[in-house]
C-alpha cells in the first residue's frame, strides 16, 4: 500500500503519467501526514475521486513542475 513519510520531504512530489496513462505521484513517500488544518480540504479533494487523503505536501507540483497553490494530497482507496 502507498503511504506517506513521517514529514514532507525537501524535494516535493510531482504528478507524472504512469504506465497505464493514469496520472500518479512520482514519489508518494515524499508526502508527510495530513495536518489537522488540512483534513477537511484533503477529504474534499480526495472524495471527488472516491479516495481518502493519507498524505499532504505543501509544495507538491503538477505535471509541469508548477507548485499547487494549496499543496497536494496523497489519496488512496478507502478501506
């Protein structure tokens, strides 16, 4: 199972296109835990694709290397 690290890595994760042409994070372990003040936003973002937020990185990047304004969430299937 994909899981975040203990804290956000110095090198932010970036969206890439995986082998099956689905967009994925290049380094899931670069995420730290979801902070309490980001829980609601993580729930909102990940639930749009029927997933749950397990990680957050304040400097996560889109596929063009541009920082997401509000950081990025690592979303995984609900248990």
